[in-house]
């Protein structure tokens, strides 16, 4: 049952954003080759690594999923979360930008910008107040030390 929770969250959230919507936007586009295609492929790989690490941490340490309807019950501040507060969204943004480059698609670049804009509003207005309510002072300490989008050069060490 736990695996179904994660598969549902992955399929409905990053799956729709990084696979379904781009497939609908870029259907029939040709792949761009050197250097855009290579840079795009590297960004997609980086995004997939960030997503995989985040999902694994949510499942093992957070006791929840990436979905707002099934959130973690513990604050996760390990792995990529020591450098950036939203590595899942950073991973999705890497994938979307990588897809835009890989297909040399301005439509996919527009989708990347829209996704970024929606999340830039969602996180401070909805996500972060919810984290403050759930995790209190621990989240405030973490929020003050770790940036929302651009990673720290040095990993933050709690406590």
C-alpha cells in the first residue's frame, strides 16, 4: 500500500508536469543535438537524480509522499535538503528546462516558465505556512538557513 501512495503521487505530480504536458506540447518536435541536446540531457539527468533522492527521503525519513494530500510527518533535512529547501521542484525545473533545450522548443520553455511562476506563488503562500504549522521552530530554523530555490554551496548541518 505504501508503494501505491508513492506511485500515485509521482504519477500525478512530477509525472504529469515532466512527461504528459511536455509530450502534448512537443509532440513531433525533433531532438536538438550538440550542444543544446547534450546540455538538455544533462539537466534531465540531474533533475531525475534530485527527484529520486527526494522521493526516497520522503519515503524513508519523512514517512509520507511528495503530494500535498499525503505529506511527510517528519521534517526532512538530509541529502539535497541540506542545500536547498525544494529539491523536488528544482529537479522538475531541471527536467523541464532540459526538455526545452533537448527539443529546442520555445513552447516547452514557456511551460518551464509557467511551472516556475506557479510554484513561486504556491510555496510562500501555501506550502511554507503549512510547514510552519506542522514543524514549528524546527522548520523556522531550517528555513532561515537553507534557501528556497538556489542551492547553498556548503551543505547546512542541523543543530
